[in-house]
C-alpha cells in the first residue's frame, strides 16, 4: 500500500505496534477480543448516551465569546494538555530506554531523522486517538444537527497532542542532560504520574483547601473575570474561537501545536538518538559502586528475601509511578476525612473510611502481584532449600509494609480525633490488604516483572474479585465507622464467604503453577 | 564411597510426550560428568528433576545418599543448579545477589561475605560488585550467576550449557573454575553442545537419546564400545546417536 521506507510506511509500522501493544495490555486470546469489542462498542455507547442527547439539547445553543467561556475553554485546553503531557512524557522516556527496535531502524538505510520524526508523530497520534475515541461520537451528532463548525475541536485536540508530544520530548531530553540516564528513567516516570494526577488534584481543590478557602479563590477568579474592566490576555480567547471553528484562531492553534512539535523534533532529533545510545549503558555507572560496602549478609532466608523484594520495589520506576498515582488519590480523601474528624462533621467519615480501605487494598494488590507472581528468577527459589511458605511470607510483608507505612500517618491522627471511624478504617484497610494479598497468593499468575510496564498481568478474574470484595469490605468499613454494627455484619460475612470460596490450598496453588508452566 | 548422583528408572512425560524414559545413571563423587545428547533428548529435563524443579512420573534419585524426592530440602542444601539463562535480578548488584542467594541457602554471614569476595575477585567482578546487573554483558551475567551457584559451596554442581554465548576469555575462566571445583572435591555435571569441551574436561561422558542413556563411560570406554580407536567425541557422538554429519 505504501512504498517501503516511506514516511507513511513507517507510520503504519509504528501504529501497528502501538495497537498490538494496546491489545496485549489487555491480555491474549479472549482478552484481546474483549479489547477489540470494547473499542467498537464504547463509541457506540457514547453516541447513544451522550452524543444524541447533547445534540438535541445543544442544537439551538450558541456559545458566545465571553470572559467566562474563554476562561473555561482555556482551562479545558490546559487540563487536556496536562493529561496528554503525562502520556507523552512517559512515551518519550520509554523511547529512550526501550530501544531494541530503534537499533534495527537506525542500522537500516532509512534516515535517522525520519525514523525519529515518525516515532514522535506516532506518540501524538496515539494520544489523540484515545481522546478522539471519546470525543468523536459525542461531537459528530452535535455537528450534524446544527454546529458543523464545532468539528474544529478535533484538529484542536490533535494540535494539543502535538504540542504535548513536543513538550514531553523536551522535558525527557532536558532531564537526561540534567540528571543523567538512570535518574531520568525514575524521575520521568514519576513526573508523568504526577502530571497525570495534577488535573485530578486541581479538581479536588475544594477537598484539599477546604470548601471555604477554595470557594473564595474561585469567587475571586469569577469576580475578576466578570469585571467589565477585565481584559483577557491577548490570545487567551483563541482556544475557544478555534474550538468553535473560527478559521484564523484555528489556524493559529494548529500552527502552535505543529510548531512546538517541529521545534522539539528539530532541536532534539539528533540528540535523542545519542541519548538513547547512552541510556543503553545505564547500570554500569561508577556511582553505584558506593553501594558496594553496604552488603548485609544474613543466614535468614526470610530476611534475605524481604530485603531483595524491597530493593526491587524501590528500584522500579514504573511501579513507583503507578503506586504514587494511587497514593495521590488518597491525599484529597485523607484530607477530607481528617478535616471532617477535626470539625466533628462526621457525615463523610464512613464513606471516607470505606474508600480508604478500598484504595489500600488496591495498592497492596499491585505490590503483592509484583512480589508474588512477577518473580524474575523462579527457578532459583525453587531449587533453594528454603520452604515456599517462608519465601511467600517475606514477599507478602514486602507488599504490605510500604502500604502500612503510608497509612499510619493518616490512621493514627484519625483514630485520635475520631476513635470509632479511625479503628473502623484501620480494620477495613487491614481486611482489604489481607484479602488482596491472599488472592494474589492463591491465584498466582507468573510473569516477568518487566511486563508490569505494559500492564498488570494478573488474571482479569482476580482483578475483578479484588475489586468486588474490596467494595464489600469498604461498605462494611463504612457501616462500622457509622456505628451500624449490626448492618455491617452482612457485608463483612459476605466478604468472608467470598474469600473462603476463593481460597486454595498450597497443593492446589502448586498444581496450578505446574499446569501454567 | 557414596555416589554423587544416582538415578534409577527415571521417567517424565509432558502431556503424552515422553521426555525421560526409564533412565538410570550414576555419577561418582569428585568427577566431572558431561551429559550429552541431541536437542530434545531429555538432558535438561533430567537435570531439572535432579535440581528439584520438576517432579518425575516415576523413578528414584539420590544425591550423596539423600533422597531428592522424599527429602528435597536436604538434597537442595548440597546442590547448585546453573541453567543456560542466568537466574538473575537485573536491578540487584552482584553483591546484593550473592547476599540474597546466601540467605536462601542459610550460609553464615561471615562465611558468605568472605566467599562472595573470593568468588567475585576470582571471576573478575569485584570492581563491578556495586553495579546493577542490568548493564552487564552476557558473560558478566553468566559469571554472576555462577558465583551465586557456588556461594554455598555445593557438593554437586549442575550446569546446563554453561558456556553458551560466552567469549573465549570468559569461557576459559568458567572452565578453569569448574576444574578447580572438581580438584577441591566437588562433583560437576554439565551439559554442552561443544563436544571438544566435554572431550577435554570430562572424566566420564553420558550420551542420552530419546530420554534413555545410549552410552556412558570414559573416552577410551566409548571408543572401545564403538571399535574406533582414534575417534573424536564428535565421531562417537554421531555414531552413537545415529545422527548424520
């Protein structure tokens, strides 16, 4: 279809790899089929549930260019840019370190700059595709029923994804230069997670700052915008005008997106290839020799295994960023709970305590999967004289301890300020963490630790059960926190029965592992 | 003297496929034994069963008199297993890796520390002891894994294709190390496709085919069996396995 070696041919190659990566993320076989099915059905659902109703509601609505609408459009554009940046930054860091195919492409007669341009462009296209999958089914009926110009939102979104790609590349390359290859990998992943959560945290301003303080900030902003003497900075109205399909602003926004992308490409193209080559030597730096004197030999297999797991967790940037992302979601929740406890407005406490137990269980589940199933040297453990039970206990402790350490600063003051909800939250967290840890032991699914980068590879069944039982435990926790002990028995017993039904003996686990190997 | 390894009537099937078929062989204490055979002959399966990684369908295995199937922990205590793909953690340093492996085998800390230093120096990894394995070459990884296999001073060292992918210098280091272990009284069993290595290093050679022992003995015994006085191991191997050159 395309001439071999051409830009479009390369682009098709990149997009095919991206698509396969996406479907593999959801598993093989039936998992892949599910992804395909969801890709087809999700736009249809959006079309019926959002696109058609909105097209009817908005068919006669005209959006005027007012300070308020300009500000809202600008905030939306910034939020989208931030979300896209988290993905493009992560992709740029990946491109630096996962370079096996880059070696192949660079060793071919293709021009390296073309290879990199296409790779960067593929990042932008992928990010845009994910957003477009959601916006297009909503936008299309609106455009058909009266606002065809609003279709301009799509090129605006693509421009934002181009700009986010350029920015992501520049940040990754800048980090590489500033802090070196090893730290770039860690910091880049963490930064991507934090950037992605920034929009969420912004949306939680009411919870974090308190309704009164946040409200006053928004009030000041609204008042300032509504002031007739207020003049938006030049160009601030362009995102809105571009979204509404006005030609000149639309061209301007596209020019900015394409410009940032091309600038990054021009500035970093050659340097990026050199950085990728330098990243290959990561791990051989002399700086690590400092750790040499800190070896702590121990005759205890439990201690040795626990130490090894903690080291591997601490040195896994992808894992840290994923856990950090979930921790970020705890922050507003924790602040709400503590504020409610402090002001004796205990209405939100039961819900908060339940949600906390659910999140604690989910984080433990991720770590338990990593320590139990994602063992990179299973044969080494199998041929060691150490009992499996000892190894498993050490691995579970390594999964539970970091979460417990995260929870203590929240649970201790909560228990002091509001004893019942505090104890309920602690019990709920313990129950939820124990449940996910146990499920990960009983339903192990061995995989390479490096696979975690693509996605958690636990079986969908375990993931679903973790979530369902986590919700049931959260409900029980909330009821205990509210003092409804009798009612709390129902979900508590349900959770217990669920856990018992899912339990497996050591022999059954061993048999399942043998069958899987 | 107790045999280092005694296998009697060992069988293993995967699904309907027979991997090891009523295999019996003996490895004497203090010898270097080379287990050879074509691809898929059952060498690795046999060794994995001895190392406690697979359960056989039938048979008995003794390691220095310890029953591998009845008391695997006791047998594992004196065995080391080193497969062709190094069993490593990329994000650990060699010293941390040895620390972990020593813990698994319950080696006393002081002894483990001294042994780790000795092994890493011997294998030329001492300067790299604080660097993560992820940046290591194949040879460095193989040597790190080998150090891990030796940290608990095993009486029986089992190696599956230990020289695969190594350059000449590293391969020489590994061969020297294995011979030194044998001189020190350990028993070494290795599989290899490099027949010259087996011919030069092994005290005795076992040739396995279709899961059964096709021939066993010293080079002279194998030559006598085939009636070819000057034959190389390659000649003997091809004749005994019925393969064509």
